C-alpha cells in the first residue's frame, strides 16, 4: 500500500473526473464504489446515505445489488448506524464480534469478516457512511483508513451538490438523533427566550474539496498561517483577549498551536493528497477530533476547543469569510452562541431577531452583559464546552431565570417552555401596569426609580416603564457602535434627541467611560501603550482628561445638545476630588467659549460623580460641597473593593453584593451624605435585583437607576416595603453581621410578605 497521501490522491483524481462527468447521481455513486474498492483492493465498498432519517444503501460493489435502496438502518443501528450516530470510524478484523453488529441477509455479507467504515460528514453532521469489507479477517491499515476518511470528505461534497440528502431535513433528524441536552450555567441576564442557534463566528461551509492546483493550495495555506499568527500575536497585546489569570495560559496554548509545525505539516500532507486548503484543514481537524475522543482526557479536551477555534479561524482566513454572524444578518429568532463577546460586537446584531445569548465565559457585570440587559436579551454564561455540543441551527431554549440551556428540546419540553414564555409575557404586561404608579414605600418614603440607558432607542423605554428619568446615560455606547470617533455634531444630535424624547424627565449624562472592557481599536491604536490591567488602567475620566479631542468635544456637544434644557453631567471613575475639578474645568471653559459667541446654553447645569473607586469615599468631605449628586456604581465599586476583576468568569460568583463589606461601605456613604444638599443614588446592576434593592432601601438609598426591564418589578417591590422596618433590621445586621446575610434578608422578606424573586 502506498503512502496515505498518494493513495488518497490517486482516488481523488479519479473522483474528480467522476464528479465533473455529466452523468446522474446514482451512476456517479456506482462509479465511486468501484474506484474505492479497486484502489483499496477491497472486495466490498458501499455507500449508505441518510434519507428520511434512515441510512439507506445507495451503492455497493461486492454486496448483492438487489439490496441497493432496500437495506435501510436506523441511525445508531448496526455498525453503519453506530458510525453515523457517533460520527466515528470503525476498523474491525471480525465484524460479527462487535456488540452493535447486525446481520442483514439480503446483502449477502456473511462471507466478509473484516469491516471498516467512516462517516460522511457535512456541517458537522453525518449524512452517510462509507464502508469497505474484506473476506480475510484483517484490520485495515492506518493509511487505508486515512484514504477512506479523505474520500468521505469529497463524497460529502458530491452528495450535497447532487442534492442526495435534504439539508433542511438534516438539521431536524440529527437533532433528534443527538437528543435533548440540558446544561447548567451562570445566570447573567434573566428572562426566557427560544430560537435557532447562530454561532457568532460561524463555521465555514467547505464547498470545494478537491484541488485543481495543489501548489496554489499550499500557497494559500502558507499565507493563511502567516495571517493567523499575526492575529494571535496581536491578540496577545489586547486586553480583551483572555481574562485575568487565565490570560497567559490561554494565550500560550493558542500560540503553541498556531506555531505548531506538526499541525501545518499535517495540513500540507492533506493538500498533497489532493484536497483544497479548506478541506485539508478540516480533514486534519476531523482526525484530531477522533483521536481526542479516544483519549477522553478533560484537560486535553479543553485544549481541543482552542485548537478548534484556531482551525476555524484558519479556514475563515483561507476562504476569505471573515465576518461574524452579525455581518451576515440574522434570519428568524436567533440565540447567539459564543465563547465570549465584546459589547460592541453584541450591538452589531439585529435587535429584533436576537432573542438570547449563551456564552462559554461571561460574568455579571461585564459590559457585554450590561448591554444585553439593556437590550432585554437573556444571557446564560459559563456553559462549558458549549460550542462543542451545539450545532448551527439547533433549537435552543434559554431559561435565564434558572440559568438552564436546553439543546434540541423534545416536543413536550418545547411546548411547556412556550407556555411559560407566554405566561411570563403576561406577567410583564402586569408590570407594565406599574407604569403610572409612583414608587412610594408603605411608610410614605418616595424612592426614585430611574433607568440606565445608552442606546438611542433605550430612551423610549422611559414611557414604557414609567421610570422617573435616566439616572445613567452611558454616552460611550455611541462610541462603541461607531467605526471611528463620533464627530461632535453626531454627539450633539444624539444628546439633543435624548433630551427631547425624555421631555421633562431628568437625564444624567455620564461622560465617556471607555477603556477597560470597552476598548476601542481607534482609541487604542494611537496611545502607544497597552494596559495590563485595563479595568484599573487608562480608562474613563483618566483617558478623557488626557485626550484633548475627547473631553472637550464631548463637553461642547453636551452643552450644545442641551441648549435650553437642564443638563446633568456625571463623571465616571473619579478617584480623587481634583479629577472632578479638572473635568468640570473643561466644561467651564467651553461654557465661556459658547457665551462669548452668544450661543444658547442649557437652562441649568448640575455636576456629579460616580462613586465607584473606593478612594473617593475617603475624601467625601472635600468633594461634597462641589457637587450636586453622587451615583454609586456598584459594578466597579465591587471589583475595586474586593480586588476582583468584574469580567473574570472565575470570580463571577465569589463575592456577594449582600456582603457586610459592601453594605457597610454603602451605609457609610449614606451617612456622610445625609443632611448635605447632594442627591445620592445607586446606578449599578445591584439595584435592579429585588433582594438587593430591598437592602439598598434599608440602607437609606432613595434613588435607584437600573436596567429598564427591572423598573416595573422594582417599583412594585418598593411599594411593598416598610422602609423603617427594613432600615432597623439592616442596622442590626450591619452592626452584627450574620454568617449569611443574603439568607437572613431573604428569610426576613418572606416573613414580611415581600416577594423578592
Ligand atoms: C458601575 O460601575 O456600577 C456602573 C454603573 O458603570 P459601568 O457598569 O458602566 O462601569
Ligand atoms: Mg463603572
């Protein structure tokens, strides 16, 4: 037997001719089994194809011809069915000894002892099986199996081109074959959603497997490797690649694979056998997948993900299909499947069709999660091995409330989910009734329930929810969705629009909070530095104060956009009072400039800060006389107080917002602000959860700014609280913290008839 490459090439050359011939599909398949049988010197060669959910014998050399289109096996039935079901290769010297062996008398196969079969795979699913059989009881050699596997790839193309398997049908059937799977993850955004799985970075469909010019294919792969390595090296310098402590390890593995000579050599060998560059990469990947499955080492399987990621990237580079699913557009209700996403990437999706997001990573306060929450899209994170289990087009049920993802649900499960979905919609409609209700506690304390926004369309939610205003308008979202720094007139237009839509409701504009996990390629490129710890790095006000063109332009845009309106400006990440002074100064000089030119100014201007860096709390006495309001950003505050990266999935559940440290910190700020002419509120995600909001009211917080979807539920909660009662309970717990404050508070709420779920 010649080498694998030569064996495969000789078969591929002949197959190429068959595929190009103008005969009908059946004649082509008949010819294919002859070619393979002869090349492998095998007495039997058969092709089974999936039709109406059964594997049907479509062509054979060596078995009884009368069995063609008569012998049919279920997926998972017999040796052939097992190969299709598990997408695995079998190589047996004595077929009958295999536990799944089934004898089909009509085929006349009893005289053949040895058996080998490989799945014919299209879009990661079996569409058929290619088998060879021999009278002598001997195992097929490795090179023969490899040749068969290569041929199976080409057959997949032939079969698809000839329309021999129904691609639409395929999704449903194989889904049924792999069955329902339920995965537990981390709740990131509550809510229910269902739809078809769409990969953020879709797998490329390989349309041509046999090469016309081997040298040209080799060159394509060579260039693609170069480009991929360049990308990986670039990623190494980018903050959003990997997280925290994992960062280096992940990166190292990626680099190791990207520069692995063995990998590129194997791809080159596959090209030698006559495959196109794309097919060669996929071929090598298939082989690696099969090997990994045999090893079953969880650590190695983890690494397999990285390799899959890279192989997919390489195929996309080689085929020039570089876009994400967003650029291709969503069709129908979709659930986005990704390892992780940036906020800007999520914003690229069509909001009407994107129903849910499921991630392998993710954490509560990562900005992508905040954006998803603002979009009203449920998110489940930390679903290990997700991309290995889901296939494009699978039906997915996202239960963000229970942090459960169901893949390929059985019909009954889908029906029950749809019923829950409808009930939830009804409940939401009930919350909509809260729209007109003023949030006042049972003992008469008015709590302002405002909403967070950042997209132009969010502002409409003011009316839908009946929120008291916008307590946090994240102006950086406009920057995140733009390909270049938004010009001043675009900013002005947005701010004017927002204020006009909000009418007489208050809007607090936060100046840009870029950097951290909200990095922008057009900002990073000209800085000449890369932050090792972006969350604690050159971000938000630190960046804005140094970038002349940023803060000044935004100040002008805000002042002009708010001409004739009340303008409330809030600065993010103020760590020391002088930063507030410097930021305010930018506004003061812009006001002077506008005055000089007799431009119309806002009717009133107030300045405030976000309290999210703990150091600021030490200087409140200096700061308070200068400002009109403070908004506590509990997302960042928590990460800085606990020194726990908010986007690190490993730390996602480690620290509780209801821990004595956070609550005591907040209580102290409330005390210091009491009696001062400064409005105090909380605008982190914490305030949008009912139990946490109960605690905040207990601490004396009277303004919450939360995600729009939470406004109804939180208003309802406020109306069910006696502020004095929870206030004194809270003081008791803070003085003498119980072991589990969350559990204590939960029990207290239950005892007082307050619904907190
Ligand atoms: C916060 O840090 O709590 C906050 C509201 O701001 P952001 O989430 O945008 O950093
Ligand atoms: Mg923040």
